């Protein structure tokens, strides 16, 4: 027997319709690369999205085809999120920091037909145009100098248009993961998965949006669907402040002037902001909430933001999970915790939001289910309506036989459901049969005031199989020794975790999404050997 409720297909056009109807006047501010600013609102975004949908159909783009964006955060990019989906197309948000070979691969693999880009990326377009074989039209978001300008292009349409509807499970967006090995892989989001993910993002234990929030998302719109913020924000009718540049001075000024209450970004964004405020001798911006994820948020960062009165929501997820899996909202025991305990708890990756299920399995057999005991690390697996089943154009599913996606992360699940991420499966260091978390070592090390960045990798050791070596970039003008580093770490990690060598280097390699590239680091130091297989800094008698 059928239920008695109305048909309402979960298409994301409902999201922009709702925002325009219920919060139409709520502002969307854009600070452009040339320093200029524009203001529109949710009604304006919808109006332009309708025109863009018409303009795409006029160019001959068909339902299901991909339209690419190569752009930073701004209102015209936001228009594209809704305009492309609104004509049944699939928006491919291209990461401009990818290498040329990857850029060539993903645009051709996605068969992008139209590419909308920022003038700042004109050099990329010039370089890649001959290599992108499927792109027929180029539109420039902020200038008409080289290609037709976005405003002129959509300005040719009257906006009298009905959204193209279809199945809830039609695709609406594709993001490629810049894996460290092989070609990037496409993750295609559905209307339904996107809508459910955004609704889950509204939970108080997640982004906790209400109409009064003013969000400046530093997480780029080209990375992992910008954590779903452009959808969740529309559902709640919040004000957005976008910046096409990530200069901390610009962000800081915008945050103060526009009354920003919330921000979201990777930890390095806050590192840069701390440095800026220290240099200028000014306070951090008075944010209510900072959502931090993408890589582990170090303890000292959480502490400083919390002392500033900012609630830190440490989130974990990945492109394959749309991306939100867990968020660190206040736990049930929050009010009873001391400040230090709150910081400790926040340094973990939070709890699954409704819809995301997590489990850990044995790292060796990848099968045996592990207890949620707060101490056993295992391979982290996830399932849910916004978790990948199969990569774009892949022949086989990307999930286990019983339907779980293996994240490639290593984590501990605590009895209250809190996830503590300890590593990537490929990066975890196995010493004498025991696991050492490279991430924990790194996080502890960057708490040292003279250390700018640190990366721990396992290096072959004849007796223990692997031992950790810590690569360290010093802050400018600072000087420390390997002994100083180990002395600093001594009360922060288990004794047998202490690195066998500390190497000072000028720069740690990063991936296109700003994460430490352990693969590049290992390649660069492929011939590295611990002296005589013996520890470079500390004796290892304590190990066994
Ligand atoms: P991406 O698909 O590029 O967003 O990368 C996802 C990966 O980033 C995850 O599989 C984790 O390894 C890492 N990651 C994301 N959030 C966190 C976090 N809060 N702490 C530690 N690692 C994280």
C-alpha cells in the first residue's frame, strides 16, 4: 500500500527556490581578485541561475552533460552551482592547483563541454586549451577581455524558465579526488545525495546554521563541494561573504566589516591568520564558530580559537563522502568537562552526523570488526546515502561486498561514537608490530613555537621494520635542534613513538589540495637511511 504524502523529488532546485522565497533579501557579498566588491542576494542568485540554465541550453548543453568551473569563491560561482543543476547538467568544479597533466586528464575524462573560469586563471586556460579536447565554449566570470564575460552571456537571457526536472538520483555535480597515485578519480554527486547531505549539515551537531549566521567559507568551492555549505547555507537562508583571494589581511577585514559569525576551512588557513594577527598585534576575529577539517586540526589551534571565544567544530570527511562524515559538536558531557578536556575532545574528529555510519576493521585482515573501545586503531569504513558507490566511469563498485566504503584512513572509535583519526592506511608507521600514528607525531610537533610544519614518515629499519623520521620546517628566524624537538615531544607521545631522526628541511611537499604529500616526501628521500640502522637521536632500548 502506498503512503499518503505528496511527491516531492529531492532535486536541489528546491533549495534555491526556498532560499529565494524565504530569504530572498539575505545578502551574498563577493570580494573579487581585483579588490572590487559586489553584492547580490538569494533572489538574485536564483534569477541569474535561471538565466544561466537558459544560456547553457542555448549553447547546446544537454541534460546529464558536464559544465566545468575553474574558479575561486564568489557569487557567480554560486550561480553556477544552481544554474548548471537547474538545466539538468553536472557541474565539474576543477581545482586550479592541479598539475597540468591532471587538469588535462580530468577535463577530458569528464568530457566538459563548457568551462567558466576566473580571469586569474587565464594562463591555465591558455596553456591547456589545446589539450582540452571536449570544451567547446569558454566563459570568463569576471572579464570580457579574453572570452565572453559571464554577465554578458547570461544577460542575453530573460530568465523566464522552468527548471529541468528529472529523477532524484540524476547527477548534479562531479568532483575529482587528487589521489597521490594514479589518475584522479571522479566522484559524482546526485541531487538526492546532495540534498540529504546539506540537510544533515544543518543539524545543531553539524554546522548549526540559523538565518542570523554570516558565513565566510574559506574552503574553496572547487574542493569537495565546499563541504556542502553553499547548499546548507541556502536552506537556512544565511548571509554569505565570499573572497576570491585567501590573503589573511583581506579575510580579516571582511570578517570584521561584514559581521562574519562562521568560517570553514583547512587548518593552514588559521595558521596564516594567526601569523597575520601576531604580526599586526591585533586580536583574532570574534567568530562564533570555526569549522576546521580536511586535515587534522592541531591542539594549539583549537586552544587559541577557544580562548578567543570561538567554538571549534573539527570535521572529518572526504570527497567520496560528499564530504561530511563527522563533526565535533559539543558532546553530551560537554558542560562537565574542564577547558583542557574540551580541547582534547575537540582535537578528535567528532561524531557521525545522522546518515553517516562508521565502523573500523582490523588493519591486517581488513575484515574483523573492531570494538568501539577508544583505543584500538583500525581501517575506517563508512556507509550512507551520500557516500560513494562507484567512481565516475569505473567498471566496478568502490565498496566492500557488504556495502561499506573503505576510506583509507585509520581511526579509533570511542564508546560515545567520537572518531579519533590517527593516520592514512598508507602512512601509518609499523614499528616492531605496533602502530605509530604519523599524524599524532606531526600534530604534537607543530605545537612547538619554532616549528612551522612537520611530517612523519616510516623509514625502513632492520630490527623494527619501520621507525619514524620527522621532517621539520622551522619558522623563519627560529633555530632548534633535533634534541629540542625530541625533548618537546617526550611528554606528548609514547616514548617508543619518538622519531629516530629529526631532519630539518626547507619545504614539505603538498598535494593540490594543500595536504602534506607523504608520497612525494618518500620519493624525495627514497635513499634515506637511518645511520647504521641505529637511532639518530635517542637509544631504542626502551622499545622492547
Ligand atoms: P579530500 O577527499 O581531498 O577531502 O581528502 C580526504 C582526506 O583528508 C581524508 O580521507 C583524511 O585522510 C583527510 N582528512 C579530512 N578531514 C580530516 C581531519 N579532520 N583530520 C584528519 N584528516 C582529515
